[in-house]
C-alpha cells in the first residue's frame, strides 16, 4: 500500500509538497503502522499510535488548503480524544496488573478476574479502539476528514482504521477473551449499525471521495462482526477482510483520483 502511494505521489504531489515533507511523513506513518502491528507491549502500542497520528496530521494538512485545514482540525481533535482515553486505560491497566507486557497480562488475567475490574478495562479499550477504527457511534470524524487530502486519502483509507481493528483483536481476543464474550452483543450491535449507516451514507453522497469514506466505515462493521463472533472462523474472517480492505480501499481511492483528473472534479 505504501509503495503504491509513493509511486502515485510522484505525479500527484507537487514540488511544494515534497519540500514540506511528504515522503518523510509517509515513512514515519509506515513506521507507526508497522510498529503497532509488531509490538508486544501495550504502552508501546500507544506510542506507535502516537507516531502514526503525528505523521498523519502532517500528511492531511500538507497543501494548506482551507478544506484540508478544516479536515485536519476535526481529525486531530477527535483522534486525540481517543488517544487520551487509550492512555488513561493503559495507566489503569498497569495499576491492576503491574506490567504492560501483553503475554504477562494474558497469563495474569485469569487470576485477577474475580477481584479486578477487568470488564471496565475491556469496555474502555473497546471504546478507544472503536474510535480509532471509526466504528459506530464514534465514526463521525472519518467522513469529515478523509476526503480532504489528495494521495493521502488512499493511505488513510487503506491503513489507519485497520490499526484500530488489529488493536481490538489483539487486546479483546487475546488478553480479555472472557470480557469480549460478555461484550459481544454490544460489539455486534455496533458492527451492524456501522455496516448499515456506512452503506446508507455512501448512497447519499455525490462526492466520490466522501462516498469512499463511508465505504471504509461500512467495512469496519464487517471486521467488528468477526470480533463479536470471536470464534477462530470469525477472527480469521475479520483478518482476511482487513487484508483485503487494505488493498481494495487504497486502489479505489487511487482510481478515484485518476477519475477526478480525467473528469475535472470529484462530483
């Protein structure tokens, strides 16, 4: 995905965009995304979230048009709320477990389940990661911001929301499976509403970029449905759909950019 974005940026990002750091921001974004996928420490997961968010702020505002600044403000404020909630929950988790290593947390969880408020932890993590993934009802930031940048929309649509889904899989399925089972109805309801409202929002748009933003949201609902089911088949389906969505949504955004170049606009 990053390679395709970098290649397309050669013709889409002008000299000013390159001078103000498009490619360094792109590399920093990929460092954050891959770091989040690879880490085994939950605080490091927060740190890598911060890295990808800082780089994404730089990318979304690159060009400094009025539309981009408006989209960047909405993106920044709402994502910082989610990040703050994530950090508070990590501090709460450390106070309970005395460790931030995911393997240690998974081992200690069974012994603390009767005395520690693990359901509260699981609920807070679910809310924080649902906001990162743009799941209902905390998905309103995505269609307000993803349509504003140029080539960057393809990278965002393909990658960033999937990090939130991966974090949900990593924390809820691997660390708190009992709590995930108890929250499965809530996650399933959020997944269903995310699917339906994403599809309805896409049908209502006359701007192809905003339409694709709602399709990203609808796809998040399918992945969350796999997490709500929680069986090996459900989790496998969520992972496979996420990998498929990374490639497909990037391709759709790039195709939309070519269509706009030929047609003279996105409407």
